[in-house]
């Protein structure tokens, strides 16, 4: 994972998260050859959660980070707590059958409880708000989809924390003319993802984990039963096991991984503090719309609107992120036309063809990525599952191995243009 990689030009330093980040110590850069039980590539939530739980199991752990702790997707995302997976419960049942869908959905729900428990146990100050998540319907036909999903959650998943809002109720909840109804998951919410990630790093250091920043992984050599070796510009780490936790920024360390994920850009702005933010979003909800290329938004602790949205089909970032996001924000909230932005930034996340995470193992190398927009909490669960698999408890890992996403067609040469065509088609469908 390079020090900046695909995130170059996406202005993490201008993010509201960076401006309000908790103090964090400066970690050293790897120099020389070292050995340990477990080497992890990536100091985001996946890698740090894996490191923390592996250290608690008594393993010696080294984490290699090409940039700074949390400056990948883990510290840039919308911070939305959305229980479950990108595929809804009903679609999981249709694809996997009742029993396997129920098991996978139940496992995914652990992510929410895990993050809440870690925040409380580790005393991480990350603006945790368990206020609910609202999915806004843009078309009347989607209301029937909401009814069907709620019924599936009730009867099959035994999950009874959702409610459906009609047009008047959703307008009371979110002051946008776009929504004709809503689907509220009362177990959702939001947090400050960078401060959460930095809190995990603090706990890792306290548990004896060594974190090396400015140390991009240049190569990974699997030695089969003899372990693995990861090389950086300044040194090498030999370990019994390796975990790849760089998501969209791995850039070639594993052909199996690279074939199954597609890096996509994500752009966010934070407005100036609003005079009456609760008039915009009541109840401090996290909100997402029902587009395939979603817009998502919430309030911050200091009364700003944090809004992510827009579609872009090239890896090059827009020259002015704020100007790029503004039309999407003003489409949702026309009453905010011209509102000043104090922060604007972006980042890369990875998606899979199935929109289910790619979590698994290949000899001494384990991996987790491809959260497809749900990584704010799923990443911590994935890290825990990887650590458990090292300790002989691979039941959770095996559930995700069973649903391994297919490779993108056409290899690396054709996968990007094919993805661009697919996303453009979905964007056109959204508009129509």
C-alpha cells in the first residue's frame, strides 16, 4: 500500500475528520529485518481490529501502513452505522436460501455490537450516536420494497428494529423534497470514523502491537507452511501469518484479491455550522437515499451537514471537490443553495461484483476487503474474524468464504471500463 496511492489529490488534510482528530503519537518507519507471529498490511479498522484481537490472543503483531494511521477509507468515510450488509435481507434469502442467509445476516449484525462495545470498553471519544439510520425512498414503487424487506426481517431474520415512514413522516424526519417515504433501522447511527480508528490504534499499542507508518508494502511472498514475508522500502517482516487489510489501496500484492475488488472514489463535504441543523435532520439520524449511486448525509457534533454524493467514473479526482459535490447536496436540500463549505475531501473504497465482502484466506495469508460502502463497521468485524481464524475458530470466516465474490470480467485491463459502463447505466436508471 503506497503512502498515498489512489488517494493522491483527495485532500484528507482538508477533511472535517482531520480537523477534529484526537492527538495521536508519531509511529516509526520500518527499518531492517524483523520477525513476528503476524504481519498486517494496512492500519485501518480491519487491520487494527485484527491486530488488537490477535495481540490479546498472545501473538506478536506488526502492522505496516504506507501512509498514516486511519488515512485510508477507515478515516475518510461517512461514518454511518448501517447494520447488515449491502445486500438486504430479502435479497440474501433469494440468493442464498433461508438458512445460509439467516446465518450470514446474523453474523453481519455482530459488527454493530462489536463497534459499540469497543468504543465503550476502550473509551474512544468518537461522537458515537446510536440514533438510527434512515433509507429514503425516491419513488413510490420502492415503498413496497420496504414493506417486503421489513416482513423478511421480521419473519425470517427475527430482526424487529425497523419501521416504515410515509410521505408526511419522512418529511418531518428529513427536510428534503426528494423523499416519498423512509425505512428506519433503529439500531443504526453514526460516529467519527477517524477518531474511532485512532482509538483502535491506541489500544493496539497498549497491547504490544508495533505499528510502522510510512512503510508501504512493496511485495508479499507466501512461504506456505513456513509463513510469509512482506517487504517495504526500508525492511522486511517475516511472520507465520500475514493479513492483507489495505482494501482499495493494496495495489498488486495479491492477484486473487485484485481480481475481486474495484476501487471507486467517494467525495464528501462539510458545510459551515448551520443555524438550525435539527430542522434539516430531526433526531440526529444518519441518512442514505435509495439511488444505486447513493447520496448519504448526517449532522456533525458542531452542527454541520456532512454530505457525501456524486458519481465519477474515472480514477482522477475532480479539481474542486466542493464544486463537484454541491449540485448533489442542493438537489437534496435546495434550501441550502450557496451554503459555504468549510471542508471537502475524498477517498477510495473497494466494491465487489456481488456487493458482499471478500473475506478469506490463502495458505498463510488472510484478507478482508470489498465492503462496498458498508465498511464503517463491517471492517472491525472482519478484523476480529481473521484473528479468530488464526486461533482455530474459523466459523465466521468460513461463512464469508462460502460467498466469495466472483472476479471482475476481463482481468485488470478491462475491469475498469466495464465497471464504468455498469455504473453509468445504473446512474441513468436512477435519473429515470
